[in-house]
């Protein structure tokens, strides 16, 4: 962020000593431990510039910058462009997400593992659609997806995948995998599995080793063992791994932060650790640091504490029930946005069901804009088509339909469906509607949730943003409200083992670290469950003694006084 701002003002960007050290480091193999807000992306861009200037990599060889998402790919490419001319970047740097890299390897060399050239690339939610067509329950669908994922997280051949699934005894998972092969399809789980198999061919691996002279991996803690294997086959001993194990919150996708870090550290020439944050106020960092004993995270210091009004704010608040909590969220958000209308407030939960009462309360709020991150945002053409189709049906028609996708498409003009892009977007949208209908949403509420615009607007839009902790990773907000500091909510009720509890603590730390000026944690003293006629007493989160045992959090009265007396002009300018 600082680099872009300086560029816009015509100022010269001055890297920190640690960033400069990473740029000039002569070691071929580096591990960079960089918590959120510490300037990691800028350091990686400088690392690219240093490798090019020292001619560690010279054309026709290239530097591979491996990311996990398109958003992070675009972000790091933009940072690199501040330090290296675009013409040099075009000749020397490949920025690619890991699924894209796997697809590239499989497409070019799949024949070495018996793949013909006529296999179709992955389609969104193909497995989920197959489960719907078989009318499987949500629990059965989850089990199918788990079996298929586990079968393919190990680098198995198709025959070995079939053997694994046969051992599970789950017939639906076996049938869906057999159908995938019969239809010559690939799923997203197949790509890294097959790419890893392809690279076990020494001749193919040698091609990639000569093509990529160096690899830089962003967010190494999200790597699966399979993805780590792919990168090591391409450039073992010539890799910079950058990330933060304390932000490893994706074990459900197969990520293995501890083992990946251990292997990378054992093979590295040097480990560099960031401990200074440029993103958050001292109060926010103190809240994040409070969880370090549980997460194993680095203790962070604020780079310029004097620039944050009052040192920022962290507070814990108790509420009698979810309704009282919802009123508090709306009141607090109104208070902040009345004084700083362009600021962004993130309301984060571990699982989206925890905020249902708040969503109902927000439905009638007009004082400020609010955004729900787990709803898709449709383009300006598809959004109105979907809304019109939904409004022309009823809940009973949708529930009675054997194929909601077919029903909704029948309510759209055939001329509109001639465009492949429009048809694909409407098919994906129909699956989203299907999920909402099965969850009990009404046609009216579904129509109200259909928003048209650009997805990227969520990243800058002022107002209140509702999202889960996992969706919030990599984002930042001026203020963060974390709801659900009750046992079963945070940590999630399915987290039983010590490893699972440790990851839940990391999820909480990630949520807290999204905040710039201030963070609030909220706890309800009772919990409401659909199957219970009356609210029940909620147990406080087991993480609360660790959080509140420090000086990180003030109470609500102290926080209210802080907000009322704050210099909002200073806050708005930061």
C-alpha cells in the first residue's frame, strides 16, 4: 500500500532494512516468516527485482511467482511492476496461481500419465451437481466430497483412487468418480494430483527446471503436501517460501503448515522473520499478540505507534442474547460511520449461521450500506435476468422441482441463453438459489440478495461487511467486530483435537488482525438454536481467559468513552 501511494505522489519508495535485506540476500533458499501487515508482498516484489538485477535468472529462464488466488496474483504482479519495468517482467517473470500451474502441467504433459488431449478442464461444482442430481442429503453430499478429496490429496493414479474409494464402501462417491472418468472430465482436486504424477517423470521435471530458474511461493502455510512436491520438483533449492504458519487455517483443504514449514526450513539457507506491523494500531496488535501462546505466532510491534490516535482500541463486550448483540452492532456501526462515512467495518464470524439474527436486523437498516460477502455478485446483465426468473416462481415450485437449474433457465428468454457466458453464469446462480431454497429462504429474500456489480467493489466499499474468518483472510478493515466468543462457535464445535483447537485459535487471530484502528470481540450469554424452544445458557469460549488475561482489551464503557472523545479527523486521515 505504501509503495503505491508513494508512486501516485511521485515520491520515492524507501524499503525497510529487512525488505532491503531480502532483496539483496545471496542465499538461494529462503524462508520468510511474515505475519499480516508486515510488508511481505513488497519484500517479495523486491526479491524479484534483486534476482533480476543480480542476473540469478536470465532469459530464457524465468522466475515463477506462485500464489493461491487470482486476487493475490494481481496484487503481487502490481507490486513487482513498481520495481521492475514491464518489458523486463514480460521476459522474466511468470505469476501464476497454483491451480493454474497444475492445469498448465497437465494440459502440456498429461500424456505421460495416460491422459488424452480431449479431457475437459474443471467445471465449478461438478461434484456438487452430481450429488444434487442423485438427490443426496447435505450430510451425504459432504461425505462424498470428503471421500473424493481425501482420495486425491495423495498422489494416486486413477486406478489407485478407485481402489481407495472402494475401501470406503461409499457407493455414491465411487459412482461419481466413475462418471467423471467416463465423461473425460477433470475436477479441481484432480489437477495437483495429476501434475504431481506428471512431474515424477524425470524428463518432464527437467523441462520445468530449465524453464524456471527460481520460484517464489506466497502464503506457503496454505500449501498441501502435493503442491509442495510440485514446486520442489521444479526448483528444489531455488525457492523463497514466504508466509506465516500462525495464519494456517486451511487444513480442511489439505494444507499442512507445520510439515511444509519444517521441510522448507530444513532445506533453507536462511530464515528471516518479520516482527513489525505497518497495518494495525498498537491496541489491535496487542489483541493479536495475546493469542500467540495458542497460535505459535510472532509477537508483533507497531512500526509507527505515534501515528494511531489514542493507540487504537480493543474491547470485549458481553450481551444477554443475539438480539441485543445485533442492536449493539448496528448502533456501533452507525456511530462510527456517522463520523467516518468512508471507513469499512468488518463483522466476522467463524460460521455464517452465527450472524443470522444480525442479518435479519440489518434487513431494515438504511442508515449505512452493508454487504454480505458469501453472496455472489452478478454482472449487470445476469443479475436482472436471475432476479426476474426467481420472482416468477414460488418456494413450493422450487422445492417441488426435480431440477431447479432447469426450472430457472426455462424462465429466461432463449435468446439470452444463446450466449455461453450468460448461460454458465445463470447455471452457477441456479445452484446458489438451490442451496438457499433448501436452507429455507423465501423467494422474496432470495430476490433481495441478488446484487449486480463488480466483485472487487467489496474490497473498497465503505460500510459494514459481513463475512467469515476464512473469507476475511488477506483483507483489511478500519474496524473489526468478531462475534461469537462462545464455546461451539469459537472454537467451532467440530474442533475436538488439540491440533484442531490450535487452528481455531489461528482463525480467531486472523480475524482480529484484519483490523486497522480497532477491534471488538462479542460474547452472548445465551445461545439460540433452531431445534431448541428457548435460548440456552452459552459457555464462554475457552480462548477468552487467554485474551482477557492480558491488558489487550478494555470493557465497553471505556471503549464508549474512547469513541465519544476520539479525534475523528485524525482517525479519518490515517
